[in-house]
C-alpha cells in the first residue's frame, strides 16, 4: 500500500507528529531501505510495516513511563537504530548513545545521525566489554534494548550501564512476562528492581510488553561476564 502523510498522522495520533518529525522519519525509511541492500539491517522493508513495527513501536513504549528531560540514553545492540533513533526524533532533548558490535551497522548509524540531525554518539563495541569500562559503566539514565536477547542475558548486558536511580527499558514481544519470571534472579543479582510492566498492542494486533527495571543498587564488579561465561551459566 502507498504510505501517505495521512497514514502517519493516523498512526501517530496524539504523539505530536509535526512536519519536521514526519520528514525525518521518511528520510530514515529511505536510508534504511537503501542501506539494507548493502548490509543486513532489517527483514522489515515494506513502508507501512517500517512505520508501524519499527517507528511506532520504538516511540510509543516511551510514552508509558517517565523519560526525564535531557536524559542520557544508551541503546544496546541497536542494530538499525531501534528503538532509540525514532525516539530521538520525538524527544530531541535526550542525549543518545548507540552501541552495536557490528562496525557496518555503526557506519550506517553515523550516516543516519548526520542525515537527520540526531547528534548521536555511535560506538562500535560489545556490551559485555564496555559495561566494565569506567567511561560508560553506571553513567546513563536509561539503557534500552529491543529484540536483542532473552531478558536474563539482556539484564547482564544492560544494567551495568545504568546509574543508580536510572532504569533499563526492555522492549519485548508478547512472551515478555514469561521471560521476566525466568529473569528474577538476574534482575536482583545485577542491582535491579522491576518497577513497571506494560502490555500494549500495535495497530497490526501484535502484542508487546514493556519491562522497566530500575537501578536500585550498584552492579557487582564481576558483572557483566564475558559471553562464554554467560552462556555457560545464565543468572
């Protein structure tokens, strides 16, 4: 189907989609499609699906909890920039850091950031290594991740980046609550405390779960472990 401004207006009703944000989202879509022919960024390429399953599903969850003005946000395993790049378009006040282990994706994100004025800090690296780096460890208000790993692993990747009083936002599918049950020990061990769980549905009918884990205590120094240790013994 043809995707029009009216389609976007209906999709983002109530989310303050002005002309500037609309144009930046459409430029994002064009760049995503163009670069996806060179490197594997996403299996979702139809314009209407990009709008709903990438853009809307990246922005809407952040309206369900408090994102402080000027918050520092790190997107772990960001891939093609989801969820934080669409969020930045709607919340230009946040300070955004994008982390991914594949340098090709980081190059794409650097081009994207410059093209649509995101001002993002794009970092090539592994979360389990940078989470032990004093430049990044426990320095962010919010760490977020979408479609990266099971929640038990994701907690170990993300919580070390979050400062005390901050939060880890996990954007999960409809099985999110089941993953949360299995992740209780990981949450507690890494200094987290579940503060909010929200179920929502995309306009397509697909179920989603947002899990907010507050940082209640410092993460013990031995975490995050390397990937081999994580796989050998999940928390």
